[in-house]
C-alpha cells in the first residue's frame, strides 16, 4: 500500500503459498481499513516461491498490478480483475489476478465443525483416495474459498480434524448464505480431482449435528443406479462465542513483557563506535530503540510495570570464566524484575560495561526460563500472557534446541516470542522460527501447536518512527493471545475496576506519558565506568560463587578483560535458572544449576 504521500510502498499483508498451481485460489484474507476520504493506492505483487525460508528478493517475480481501493469496491461484485505485468518485459501478459472485497460485519461467534467421510469414490489407480475438502461461499457471481481441510492419505473413510471458523469468515454474518463443500482427491501435481460436492448453510450446520450429506459428482448423475460419490457426516457443530482481545484486557488479563539481550562478542566492544552496543548520547543504539518501541506499547498492559530482564552469551564477574546463557541484568537471578522501561534501559546500560562479551548464541535457555515462569499463570482466575522480547545480532547456535523449546512452549503456555534482529547480519534462518509459512517441528517430530514467534529485522526500520517497528513486532500478539485462550477454553472475566490514570504531555509535540505517584521515571542510560560493578542490584559481591573454578584470583577490573572470539565449542556453562530439560548442549548443561521449581531458587545458593 502507498504511504500517505504516495511516494513509497509498505506491505500490509500476504497470502499463503499454494504449491504447483497456475490457477491458485487463496484462502487467507487481508483486512484493510477503508477510508472514503483518502486515495488508497494498492499494489499486488505475485511471486513463485522456490525457497520458503528466504525473503522475496530470492524468489521468482511473476508480475504486479496497481489499483485503488475505490476501484475494487466499485467493480462488479466488488471484484477487481487486473493483468499482471513484469516491467522488465512489459509486453508479456503474466496472468490475471482477481481481488474481491467485502465489508466486515461484526459477529462475535464461530462454529467448531467436525466432518468425517464414508465410502468416498476411489480415484487412485494404485491406492484408494487422498480426500480433503474445501468450503466456499458465493459473492455475486464469484466463489470465495473460506476453508481448506488437511488431506487424509489413502482412505475412502476420512476422519478430518475438527476446525473452528468464525461466522464472519464462513458466511460474512449471513447464516442463510449458501455454502458449497467440495471433496477432492489430492494429487502431487496440484491437479486435484473432484470427488463430489454438497451445499448447506451455516444455520443448517449449527442445527443439524449427526446429519449425513450426500456427496454428488455431476459427471455421474446421468448414470443408471448412481446414488452418490460418498457421504460426509456432520459429527458435531458447536457454536462458540468469540471473545475479543479487548474483552480479555478489560477483564484484567495482564500482558507481561520479558526482555532478553544478546551479550555475545560479535556485537563488538561497547566502547567501539562500530559496536552494536555503543551508546550514542543522542540516539542510543538499536537495542535501546527496540526496547523503547516495544516496551512503550506493552508497559500500559502490566499493572505493576515490573519486567524481568535477562542477558545471554557473556562471562560474568568476578572470574569471567564461564559463559552464562541466562543471567539477570540486575544481578539478582531470584528476582530479575526492574521497574518501567527506564529501568530496563538503565539495567542494560550498567550491565554492558560489567560483563565480558563472549558466545556462542544460545536461545533455548532463555526460552526455557521464561516458559517456566509462564507455566505458573493464566488460569481462568489469574489471566496473564507473556511476551518474550529477544534482541540479538546474529544467527543462533542451538537451532534445534530452540525449536524444541518453542514447540514445547506453544503446546500449553501463555507465551509469544518476538525476536528483533539488530545489525546487518544474515538473518535468513530466523524466518524458520517465525513459522508463518510452515509449522515448526521438534526433534521428536511434534508439530508446533500455535505460531508464537515473530521475527523482525531492525534494519528495515532505521529510518522509520518507533510506531512502525512496534506495529511490525506486535501486530500478531492479539491473535496469538486469542488462539491460546480459545484452545484452553479460558473466557474473559467480568470487567475489572481500574484506578484512575493521569496522562501528561512532557513538551510540545511530545506523546502523552503515564504518570502514577509522581513524575515519570527517566532513563539515564549512558556507559558507566568500567572499573566497578555498577548497575547490579543488589551489588555483586566480588567473592560470590558464580560456579565452579571460583578459587582463582579475581581479575583487576581497572584492566578490562579482552573480548575473545566466540569459541567453536561451548565453554562450561553457568546460568541462573531454567527448566530441567537441557539436553543437546556440548558440554551438557548441568540440571542442578536450573531449579525446576522457582520456589526452590532461594534454597540454591550460588546456582
């Protein structure tokens, strides 16, 4: 979509990928605000995806077409059709794209539908059939696909997984609108063969559990003794009231931010102007800008405004020997919280000059730690949702362990993970964790139950306002929270009484700032002197036990330790807290260093 000046374009959404098909029917809809008083220019770009994990520049460009929103809504059946062109070859017709628009009518209900099939026609020469079904609805003379099931291989009696679909998506709020359910036999070529179809309505589905629908193929209706090409059974259809994100917030659900910062040596020394941790007095750095952009949005949804803050990939004082992949920025692993966004910035600024940047880059210990915290919350009575903001400058070293940790968290925990890539590194593999195009699978083969990861490269927002970065990093959070709450059958509580809050402008043109109990806390982020252990609360004891090998003499802090290159194998690891599933590290992480029950942390001195 073109910006307000009409001089540049920004992405507002993209469809799913459909394999091996020259006539794709995309299911995913892209919501867009319609403003009558503005000229809203749109550009539709179509790509052939050969490398799902790479960015669009690595794909084959098919063509594009531009139009205005008004062109779509004033077309017949609100369907715009445009010829795709590739301007390096302007005379070539690259196909036609049809874009249909509908006004969204509010409806807070969805249907949970369970279909099974019986005695489907056999379509495969060497097997049976591979049935899947597609639901579509009419809009004028057009047909809009609203749901596609999974494929059940080599069976004539498929049992499809129950699915949930909103009334809005299914029938645009009109429960009497005709729906067509088509059953296909899947083929690898993408040329799927129709088994048959039947028609119904949302009203009929919601009131006819147990009904059998005859699957009819018109090619065979003239044949003698033809009855059907199979039967689809409506095993159940449950009407569900769909709660909104705002209803959960009004009911007292808290959004808890947890921050984790990369302290590996690839960032370079913080005193080096080329370092990603270098603090420019005027602009800060990309780490501080990301914290401010995301934190400024989330802070208002956390009543006590206290945020756990961790670091990873550094050697800690006093001995600087062991690499720690999960340590508290305030020096207190038993209580790693700091107050407000300014507290995060101060803890970060103080820590960066007190630790020795090292490596490698491990994500799993941090994710496991936050998963342990999240596992104790989000019941019907105590509704909380956690957002782990991970800031990193490069590729992770423990990819499979990280995937395992994400899959485990997505299974049952109220957690989303936002990863912001800082610097100019190649973040291609990070898109794998995002899971938008393909669900993650653990080392045991378990598929990720929810998409809980969002990856955003900071470099795309260097010349844009904070709001653009915040939007990109947080736009999936409401949907992820709703998917978790719906899966766990947690409903919004009654609206809670909230204390009065006062907002104040700090200066001309400045945004409103929340003030509670006095003036807002200001950040004094600046590089502290390197000859002390400032910023740790409580202060680090030079004689404290951070792990094994603590008998050697403490290095003199007025002679800062040199930053070595990351080792090819991980040195011995010490960390503050993480769950007990720590397999896959070399050398293995010591489970005794990670109490599995947070209530035991106070009993584990020096761990």
